[in-house]
C-alpha cells in the first residue's frame, strides 16, 4: 500500500490539524485519542511516513525501531500507567480495524492518567 500523505496523522504532524502533543522528540509525537476506548488512551505516532507496522519493519533501521519502541514505554511512564498496567495495540490493515494509514501505537490503560 502506497503512503497517502492526506491521512489525518500526516496532517497533524504537518500542523494542518491542531493537536496537543503530550510528548514529542525526534522520532515520535504522542497525543490523546479523540475517541477514547479506555480511561487512558494515547496514540504514539512516528514522525516518518510509514503506513503500518510491516512497512516500518521493512524500511526503518534498527536505531529508529529501538527509539520508537522506547518512546512507547516512555510515554506510558509519563502517563504513570506502568504500575497499573497498560496495553499496546497496533492495528495492521483495514481488516484489523486500522482506520488511519499511518503507523501508530495505541496505549490503553484502565487507570486514568
Ligand atoms: P486505528 O483504527 O488503529 O487506525 O486507530 C485510529 C485512531 O485514531 C482511532 O482510535 C481514532 O479515534 C483516532 N483518531 C482519529 N482522528 C484523530 C484525531 N484528529 N485526533 C486524535 N485521534 C484521532
């Protein structure tokens, strides 16, 4: 699947749609999901243009994979949900419910951040 730069997260990353980032570094931004499915529901979105997890693993180098995954755990720590527990969900493909064709990691916790 070719990357579609009109997707909503690409627009958020370009600043065309406003969003409050709760975390940002060279690799990712993180913001609250607009339709939360748990008391805490945050999205960690890599800055580079990957359609999904498979695309990421095919194109990203080991350094970027390390930093993106480390950032998922950093955001969970910042949200203070590590002790309570949290889930990381990555939907791959429309058949799995992926609505936005730009790689993102859902952080979901039953504890309110
Ligand atoms: P997925 O179904 O895995 O592609 O997840 C996409 C997620 O993005 C859904 O949980 C949506 O609620 C969320 N979403 C869509 N648009 C926005 C937005 N503008 N700001 C925050 N979250 C969004």
